C-alpha cells in the first residue's frame, strides 16, 4: 500500500499564486464589462437627449465621452478606496437600485400581474439588507459610507442642475 505524501510548501504556494492570478483576471473581466456597459448606457442616454450631448461624442480613439468620464471616475475611486470599500459601495448602490425598481414595480403591479405582497417583501428585503450593509460598512470602513452618501447626493444634485439648465422634465408613463 502506498501512502500519499502531502503537498510541499512550494506546490501550495504555486496553487495560491494561480488562484490569485485567476482572481485578478476575473476581477479585470468584471470591471471591463461593467465599465463598457455603464459607458454604453451613458452614451445611449446622451444620444437620446437625456444627458449632455458631449457624452455621446466619440473622443480619443473612438471612445465616447461617457466612457472616458466613467473610466476617469473609476480610476479616481480606485486610488482613494481599497477593494473591499469599493465592493461595499457597489453592493449598497445595487441594493438601492433594486429597491427603487421594486418601488416602481408597485406602481404598475396591476398592469404586470405581480403580487403586491411579494413586491413589497422584495422591496423591504432590499432595504433591510441595505441597512445591514450600511451598519457593517460603518463599523469597518466609515469613509466608504461617507463616499456613498457624497456620490448619491452629487448624482441627485447633478440631475437637478441638469434639469434646471435644460428645462427637461420627467415624462409620465401613459
């Protein structure tokens, strides 16, 4: 009967390096997809006149202004926060977006045939998880919560200023 020898330290170290490299490629892929997806949404909204036209122009090497602005903001956030803070801010933002979608769904629940109690449950679950995440993040990285508040307030202020400047109004759905 042969006994299996446990892996040596050097082979365990090699496995750890391979996992780290795979994680880096995976993270880079996710960032790439998110960056181009967000920039494309920015481009389409600008093309339809809901954002300044400069964000729909192609700039350096055919990149849209929205892509360049998004990339610059991503680089700035990456320089200021560590990865866990960025992940927490992203998770919090997604939870707020999901809660807003559920709140909007409540307005059209009859048209979609959705069960209002289920939509309410989804909305309240998103808000509860957001509260848990905020408390945890506040304990671990209070600067990330402060940045999330500043980013949210800044986005609402920018939308308000843009509406005032252009006279744009939100259209009621028929």
